[in-house]
């Protein structure tokens, strides 16, 4: 699982749990790896998640500026920024005093594994993953509700897709890594606004990959919300094949 970076990682053992791993041919190989349960719990706080997101789309923010974006008082936001700094996710830019001191991300993105052999780390990672997932889907739903306010050119570039891969775990990883390699060349634009092209717009790209049992691929109507639609349709129409 990742935030503002690569696809999910396979399970890692205790000896592999390090902040950064050696360079490899895998995409985002140098992305910070988080495996400490306390750090994962700290990141899962909703205000800190919002601050991380705010600093992803803003070069730097003071506590006062950030409080207007994420809510809360400048004092409480400053506390959360210091907590993120404690774990190395944000840093002071320099200049300013107190709540007017600007902050920025120390690095773009981080990754973590929900399959950690350490029970506490696995539970904390699962909680963080669930929170991030909700935020990702909430932004997608926000777009769907208000897509008419976007220019047609932008709407045409947005969309959703789904694919059932009948393949091996190795092939699933291969596809995720290929997706990551495509994204890598755009990472510098997050850190350096001067690299962004004219007419740029933020697009959030999400990739979810999970195994599905054959009998579980088709969800019951009551699970995906279509039951209500079906019931309404049946109420408003005659039964198929019925004549009076």
C-alpha cells in the first residue's frame, strides 16, 4: 500500500524492514518504507493525513495556512506538523517564526505493507490503509457528483476501468510495476512546479489489485447497491411476460 507513490508491496520479513531499500529496477525503489507501528498509527490520524495531502499539492505551508485547508486551530495544526516531522515526513523550510514557519514534505510518498509479520505493525498498517482507501474513494465520489463543473476536455481524460486478470501472482506484480514505471517520470512535477506543463490539472490515478474467488466475483445485488435500483424499476414497470 502506498500514499502518493507506487503500488502495494509483497510481504517483507523482519530483516528486510528498513526505511529505504537499495536501488533496484523496481519502480519507486527508493520510496520510504514505513514499518514501525507507532509511525503508522501517527500517519493514520485524519488531520495528519490531510496535512500530508495538502503538502503534496502545495510547495510549503505554515501552520496558519494549513489550518485554513484542513481545519482546526493553527496551534493544533502546528502540533500535528511537528509529529509528522518527528517521523521524518515533513521538514521546516526556513524563515518565519512559530505558527508562521513554513513546512514542506521531506520526500514524496511512502509505502507500507499490511502483511507485516509483526502483529502490531500489521494492524496499524491495516488501519492506515483503510483510512487512505476511504479518502481516495471519497475524492472519486466528489468528482462524480460534481463532474459537470469540469471542462469537457478534463472530463474526457477522467474515467474508471476494471479488468479481471486470469494470471499468476508474478504477472499481477509485473503489471503493477509497469504502471509504476509509467508514473515515475511525472514524480518530479510534484516537487518542482516549474516542470508542470501549461494547462496542467491534478489527476488522481488509483490502482487496486486484489485476488477474488471465482464464486465471489459476482457480488450480491444488496452488496453493491443495485438492489434499490432494481426494486424501484420493478415497482415502476410491469413484470416481464405478464399480460392482463
